[in-house]
């Protein structure tokens, strides 16, 4: 179950990050890039959990 949760959170963070990057505010654009990277990391974590099992 942790695998699916991490992947969903990752997708949400990526989507929100991409929207923030469309802002006219440079600080918000940077926040969006950071959030998108966080989402990619969460998805990777979910993939690793899927391969190793949820008990890590």
C-alpha cells in the first residue's frame, strides 16, 4: 500500500509544481520546480518500494 500512496503523492506534487512554474512570480516558479522534483522523488520511492516490498 505504501507504494501506491507514494506514487499518488508524487503525481500530485508533480502536477502542482508544473502549474506553479507557469506563474509570473520567479519565487513561485522556483517553488514549482522544487515541488516537481519532490514529486519525481516520491514516485521513485514508490517504485523502489514496489520492487523491494512495502516493509522497508
